[in-house]
């Protein structure tokens, strides 16, 4: 039987989070599970191999490349991207898959809906949270969307819809480009409030100022190109 739901676990030196969260991940809710790893050197790769979960090492670094590689390698029709760093709640996995089952093309775990919670980094860096909201407001206004969180990477998407977007961003800003282009093509987009936890070990590679500048660049570029992608 061809798998329908593919759980994509994105990793780069996240062994502490992986060990803590592995027992909480509802693997039974997915038909296929694969790991896309950016070149971990802390035992993350070995951990998943010991569990019998396929691990694919990226030849080219970057979160955007991880998304595209997952799309290429997966066999399922529904893709869900999960990072085991402590920020993303494993309990949201079946909820996101369900949104796709209900006919939505893109499902996002939102940090800004009623009932959601930001991690401690957002509390310590309120400007980052406000920047995220402003970029979302701009996207909603200029691309006729109704999203509360266009940037969070915890999301699921129909594989055939993903391929239509022709995403070409290399790093963390791929989620913003995905949200904007989904709006442009009139995708059905749904969100759920998420309880974002504190990071478990490791270090975040999403640096606020460089990532913010990339997101701004993407916004301006998407304004110019319209639907020519």
C-alpha cells in the first residue's frame, strides 16, 4: 500500500531533544517516517539508525534544501515537517495531519492564535515576536491571506501542492516563501494554536537579524514576481 502520511524529522545536532522527545512522538499516526539530517556529529544520526528509521544526509546544507530533499525522497501524499528541538509539540502531529485529511492544502501550527504559547526566546526577545507578526500582516495584506503565523516551520502540506510552489529559498525563510506562494495560488490554509516549548539542548541556527533580512528580501521579491514562479 502506498503510504499517505509522511512524517519528516529535521535534525542537526539535536541529540538531547531527540532522546527526550522520541518516546512522545506518535509514530503510529504516520505511514512513513524519515529523517533529513544536516550533518550531525553528536550521535543524532546513530540514534535514529539504531531505531530503524531511515536517515538521509543532506549534501547541501540549509532548511530549504531539507524541505526539498524530503519532498523528493518521501513516498507519501501528505508531508509533515517536525523538528525535535523542544519547541514543537509532538501532540500536534495528528492534528496537523487531520487538517490535510479534511481537505486543506497547507496546515500550520501557529504561535499567535488564541490559546497558543511562544517559547522563552520569544519572551526574552519580544522584538522577534513582533517582527514575525508584522511580516505575517504584510503577507496577509499584499497576498490576500488570513494567516496568523506565516513563518513557523512546524507545518504539513500536500506533496503535490508543495511541488507547485517551486520553492527556492535555501535557509529558514523557506516557510515564509511557502506561505506567500500558497496564498498566491489560493491554497486552502488552516492553522491550529500550538504550545511552543523551550529548546532542549543544542543551539538554534535561526539567527534573528540575518533571518529577518532574508524574510524581508523574500517579501519584496515575491511582490515583484507575482505568480511567475
